[in-house]
C-alpha cells in the first residue's frame, strides 16, 4: 500500500494507520470490543462526525456510544425517524395529517398523531412490530444534501407546510436531508448509520391521539429507561402546546413568521395576560379551601418564586 495514502489515527493515546477514505464506521469496528454499547458517532479532534464520513487527515478520534450525550441524542433522533417511517408503512402516508414530537418525559417522547386512523393498542402494536422489522433489516439511513429552495418545495408537496415554513428563514443555501427506505425527512443533528443500531425502544399509549416513544436508559442504553411520567408535568406541557396552537403559533416556522411580522410584543402581552389569569385561578382555588394554612412554592434559583408569591397574594 502506498505510504502516502495512509493516515495516522490516534485513539486512546495510541497511534494507528488507516488508508485515506476509510469510513469512521470501519475504524470504529476495530475498537467496538472495548465498549459495552454500540459506537454511534466519533469525535474527530473535538468535532462530531457521523460514521459514514471518511478519513481525510491525521487526527485523534474519540468513540461515542449512547452512554455519551451526543451519542444518545443521535440514537433518539434516529429512533424518531424509524417511528415515523413505521407509522407511514402501517397506516399509509395518505392517511396521516400530522405526527409530531411534543415534548420529552421520563425516558420517553410524547407524540401526537392525527389522521384517518384510530390510535389504539392494536395499532401501536402493529407500528412497533414494523419498527422491529425495519430494525432487523439493517436499512441504511442515508444523508443527502438538498438546496433550501428544493427542500421548501419538497415539504410543501408532501403536505408538511410547517417544515417548509422553517426553511423560509434559513440563511444557508443547503439543508441536510435523511432518507430511510424511500422516506425522506429533515432532522437537525446527526444520525446513526443504519436501523440495526436502534435495538431498544417501545411504544405506549398516552391518551386519545397521543403516544409515548420509550427510549433507552441513558445510564444503561441496553435497556429501556424507567417509565414513570409525571401526569401533572406532562399535562402542563401538553396544554402549553395546545395554547400555542390557539395563538396561531403551532411550530417554529409560525413563530418566525410572527417575529418577522413585528408581532413579538403581541405574543408576549398575550402570554403575560394568560399567566396572570392562571395565577388568579390558583389563588381562587386556594381561597376556596378554608383549611389551607400555608402554601409552599418550589423552584430553582431565579425561577420567579418571589414574584409569583407576590402576585398570588395580591
């Protein structure tokens, strides 16, 4: 082999030689035996790289698994992609109006699914089975560059105007799209190379039109995380999303439109008025309970506990 085509790769303080053009995935295979969990990304001289990228210089590599935050985020992002693809395959894309990730809760993601289908236990079982089949097929997750204008047209044609609206305000001329078995979508951040890496997941019902996508335990990615969602927290987050939709701001693209239309003050004043009403409702509930002797307010430093208590007492 021509020595000039070899690159020096430092891993764990030791130097190794690899041909230029070797994928980081192939390099990671040589070190996988040293890790309990799958290597999902590498850090090249402190900068994250997906495993399909190729070696083009001398460098130091750090292997990252789902036990590391960047690796866990890639796993989570890729699992969302797998879930969306499985939903489309199960119910048919023509029957889906919208599926969105609303918020995270207790090692899981809260999703809302709207369309011409009934989101019951039977459907969730079918979607989960389809996710497992796609995982077992080890299908590649392919990254593709697309012109921003083409991405806008693509999402409008696919009936996803919210994503098209996001790209209207994008400065860059290119966006990174990902494709899985013919299904293409946009994700902000890195992904795993193929579906075989997504070994641990589960679906659970979360009320009408909603579901939980359960994630691995960050401390032990080989097992599902403990699932004990706080109903109060989850309800508050869900209601916040519904409230934003009633304001006409269901997503980031709509928020960008409001801001560019010089309506920022209107948003702030409306939210403040609603918060004042909620505080008043809480005070009314407390006043109705004559047996209440004191009220405790908890929160981190500088979260507004003092201001809240003054408004509550007023």
